[in-house]
C-alpha cells in the first residue's frame, strides 16, 4: 500500500495504549500492508530491523508485522501470557529512535504470546532469546512503553556507530 513515516521519540502518540482490532477486514489489511511496506523500506535503507508495531506508523491499533529471513509474522491483538523467570541483557534500538542509539535493557529469556493472524486464526507461540526480546519490544509499543523506559543505568546507552564497532 504505502511506505509510512515513522513516528519518532518525543511524539506523544508513542506513549498511548493502542486499541484492539474488533474485526478482521479491510482496515486491518491496510495497516498490515503499510507496516510491511514500511518495514521492508526501512530494512533496505537502514540495513537493520526485524519488526514494526502499528503505533510507529501513526496507527494506534494492536498489530505487529515481523519480517525475518525464514518467516513473516503478523500479530493482531498480541498478549504475553507467560514470561520465564530467567532474564538476559540485550542492546536494543528502535526505528522510532531512527536507530541512532542503542540502550541496554533486561528482557525475559522466553515468552509465550497469544495473538491472531490477519485472517482471524488464534495462535499461541513460545519465543526464546532474540525473538523473545523482539516481541517484548514490539508489544511494549502497543502499551506506550519504549526501550528507553527500561534503561536502568545511564551508562548503558551508546550511539549506533559505537555499537557497530563492538557487535559487527
């Protein structure tokens, strides 16, 4: 459909809780197509990123689009229904930060997510490690929570250039 502009850090819309989709139809399909087009554009332009939540393109609805090399995942009205007690530290960035910096945050090592597909099919999946981190980040967007909110130490923030020196 369309590549949309990403809502950036500081915009109050990123702090709003998103509304659920009540029906699966044209509105949902349009949002998913816009998320897909925008994410693919950003992946090509920024050479980073795996997913995008609807609030990041100015749509306060509960949907996430994920584009991985091995699969595409659309989550409608996702809800984390279980979290492991074990946590791990990860460097996290965001298209809403323009991938300009990374923050070190703590995330649950594993999560179980209940969500619906574009066609309305219910799914329950467990995600571990990097995918657990990814979907916690994206679901946080639906709640108006940003990775910067999880930063516990102001020494755990670095610019992208420094992160790349250490992690590539």
